[in-house]
C-alpha cells in the first residue's frame, strides 16, 4: 500500500512538471510570436522613415515676357530660302516656382527681350515650320533665359520658356 501511495505522488509530480513545461512553452510561443509580429509590423515603418520625404513642389509661377513697349508679343522677320518676307509672332511665358525668380525676370525684362529678339531673328522660316524646329527654338530660348538668370541671380531659376501662341506667315 505504501508503494501505491508513492506511485500516486510521483504521478502527481510528473503531471505538475508536464503542466509547467506546457505553460512555459505556450508562454514562449506567445512572447516569440508577439515579438516577431512587432518586428515585422513596426520594422517596415523604420525603412520608410529613413527615406527622406519628397519635398513639396511649389506652385508654378508664369511670367509674361513682354516687349519694351509692354506688348505681350514678339514680332520678328524670319530668314527664308525663297527670299519672301516671313514673319513670326510669338507670345511667351517663363515658368518658374520662385517669386524671387519672377521678380528678377521682370527686373531684367529689357535684357531678356533684346536677347530673345536676336535669337528669333536668326531663325529660318523653313526650319520653324517643323515640330523639331519649334522644339529646338523653345529649348534655345529656355537656355538663353536661364543663362541670363545665372548671370543676374546666380541660378537658372526658370524651368522652361513656353510659347503660348506662335504664328508664322
């Protein structure tokens, strides 16, 4: 009978050990699973936070390029292979994103207009009749105005020169 009592005590001790082991394993699984979930869920934010946020792009400012008399258009005589007189009329705006640049454009408008007139007068009618010719002229005008802005304010400032109306005859 004493043997039966000892066997019962060992069975209770063994089942208590098993219960503690099971509870410890469940606790480890919960802690490990929670830690892994936190790592994956919160770890993704640190990558995004490490990347710099895109800067907010300022609104575009369009400055009309006007002649000295305040007229909103340029009228120039174009060179031509057929020796007929051809004219170009262009309405132009300068696109920037900084009020300082817009103010500098207005301040230096006489210089800009003079250099653009020279550029436009060197163009040929036949070349400007093509899309490529118009695109090249726009790129040349943009480069010219950017070089004036670099000279005057130390940076290009102007994103592009836009022909809002271009008529040739």
